């Protein structure tokens, strides 16, 4: 007969289960509390970085020196909260573990950067004007840059390494609050890496480029994004500037009319010929179609010298959005019958001016005058820190390209985003891209929009990357009525070449157009009437394919494309 008590074995088992459940609940509570704390500390890092920027801009160095240790303290505390044995144990839980790994890794990276980059950079500030780098009006004090490059070597290297490691963190696999924290902190690291890297680059390059030892000559090619080319837009205006002992002056300005097309093209490689024909070798406004800006810049320099007899030390390509950035740091500018500010420059150049001046050749002349006005405003700016910040923002948005005829300088540009070279894939980074080139012959891309969708998976048993570009025309009826009709089309129609390149060493499923530096390229031409959309899809398999952390590049447009992620379609 039972006395109502459970057997000893069952009681022990119950105690063990109860203890395990209790420990599990305690562990979950532990990591949740610490996770909230880690996310909060990362938010404190971002807030402190904002305060640090403000202090440096205001030259409040005492305040900056007090803020820098706080950044390190918040970062270190975030790391401590997300690295104890209980936390590390949760990293092994399927699906959920990615969130714990992501927050730990971003905290560790941030803490390391605070010590190796933030504090050393802030320590330089009292002796070096980091906000202006010696810029005053049209002159840069090149002597102020002496020694700065060496001092920034370690911080720039640390930030570049941190940015690269942060990009490898799969935020998409983390829970929403953690994913947001990782992305926001990664953005802070990217901004810091870009800023310090640019400062170091400026310290290395500017003295020589600004004529510290001998005068230099540069051509600025101003691109109109309303007629898209690979690097932004048709080169509708050119400005020759000289630099001597840090002083910059305008020598000559020209519109596309002043640099006519050649009968015999300059030398182009087979890939460019396959994509765009010989136009980029003959027509200056088409030279920025060439995907590698090192080649595009060299073509512009050759054409300029043959037309005007002036040897060129470098070519700088900018676009309408760069002009917008510059005008945030200057007064409004006037050209012809137009007045433009940072808020209105895009509308003026892409809508008001074409409507008031229907003739395409006259539009190029007006566009050239607008470019001259903006450059003049920049060279006379009394806010050098604001101007440099604006140019830095434009460069970060991929709006500035630079080619140098001097080998050592060109090597440095080619290794940075300013060089506009095709990216190089390695064990950590895989790149794909979309190049848009207008074939309408009229500035109507201001009324077009792109959606780029990426997908990663497996097709036919092989890792695959799929890029889908949807191009939509919204040309207004009143604009279409007065537009130049493209060959074989009606006024208001858009003709656009859309090229999609895949990872290096990969293969394209379906028809291949050409290869660029080992990258398969699929290109199609889309013809759209107002209100229509068209889609180009390219699927790549093999080397580098299927990686969800693949980095997407695209032609700089007036409005950034919508970027989406979807499931892969192998049909």
C-alpha cells in the first residue's frame, strides 16, 4: 500500500528538472538584462561620437578630450556585458545565437577602435585643424599638413580594419533590436573610417597635388545625372584649374560643345567596346561611361590636351549631387536667369533649365555656367570646415572620382573609393554592381527610378547570386511633349543600357555580354514610354556567388535606388 509519496528516484528527477528550469530562467533573465545594457551602451557610444564631432567642429578641445574617454568606457562596458560565459553559451543556440554573437562582435570592435583610433585622433586636434586641413578660401596651407599623415597612420589603419570586420557581422540574422544596434554602430564605424582615412589621404596627397613643388593642372568634369553614365552622368561641363603652392585658380571653362567628338576614337578595351561601342573614345560627354575611372580619366585628359594643348595632371569628376553638397556650405549662386541653393539646384538643373532652354546644346552651355558658379562659390567660401564636410559627404556618397597622371598618387586613389576602379573580391568581401547608361539623348533620367533586388541561394546545386533591376519611367506629359525623341522612339521615351556585373570568377546563367576584370557582365537595353517599367535580371553561379553579405554597387543617380532582398528564382 502506497504512503502517497513519490519514489525517491522520481523526486530526485523532479528536483533536477526544477533546478534546470530555474537555472535556465535565471540565465535567460541574465542575458536579457545584459543584452539591454549592451545595446544601451552602444547607443551611448553613438551619442558620444556625435558630441565629439560637435566639439571638434567648434574647436572645443577640452570638451573633446573629456568626451573621448567616455566613448571608450561605454564601448568597454558593452563588451563586458556581452562576453561572459553565460552569454557565450547562448551563442551556440540555433537561430537565436546569431543575435548574441553579433552584439558581442560589434562591441569588441568598437572597444578596440576607441583605444586605437579615437583617443590618438583627438590628441592631434589641438595642434592640427582637423576641420579645415589648412583650407581658407581658394588656398590650402600645405605646410599645416606636414607630419599629419604619419600621426594618422595607426588610427586610419585601425578604423579601416574595424570597418572591414564590422561588415562581416550578419545583422540580418539577428533579432530586430540587436540588428538595429549593429547596423547603427557599423554606420558610426564606417563614417569614422571614411573621415580619418580621408584626412590621412589628404595629408599624404594634397601638398604635391596642390603644387607644393611644381604647378599642377586639373580638369574637373561635371556630370549631369539626368543623362546617366556609369560614374554618374554625361560630362556636360569641364573646368580647368591650376594649383601652385596651395593656391587654386580657374583657368578655363568649357561646355560639351567646346570639346567636339573625334572622328577616330581613342583606344578602348574590348569590354568597353562590347558594352558601349566606340562612343566613349570619341565623345567627351560619354567618357564617364567607361566602368574603370582610371581609364575614363585618362581619356578625358588625352582629349583635353589634344583640344587645348594643355597637359593634365589629373581629372576630377563630380555630379549634380556634389554641387548640392557644396551649396550647403555657401550662399546661393546665380547663372543666366537662374538662382540656385542646395535645396533647389537639382530642380533647377533637371527641370527648370531644360524647360526654359529646349535646345540640348544651349542646355550644356547653361549647365557649364552653373558649374562655374558653384565652383566659384566654393573657392570663395568663408566656411572651410563646412565646405570640407560637404565634400566629404559627397565622396562618401560615391559622387567624386579622381584620376592622377602621377603613378604614386594614382595607386593611392585606385585603392580608395575615390579612384572609381572596379572593386576587387577577396576571402572577406564579394562585390556585384549595376551600371546605368542613358541612350535617350535628352536629360530625362530625372524622371526615372530604379529598384534593385538581390537574392542569394542555390540554383542547380550551385551557390547563386541574383540581381534584378527594375527601371521605371515617370516622364510628365508636358516634359515628354517637348523632349527630343530617341532613335526609333517617340518624344518622352527612355532608352537605357542596364549592365549587371557579378562576382569575380563567377559564371552568368544565360547570355553573357562581356567580362570586366574577371567579372561576368549581363547587359540589356530597355526602352520605356512614360509610365512604363522594365526589368533586367542576371543570375551568377560559382566563385563568390550565394554570399548574403555581398556588397552592391550602383551608378550614382539623382535619387538613390530602392534596395530590396528577395528569395532567389532559378526558373
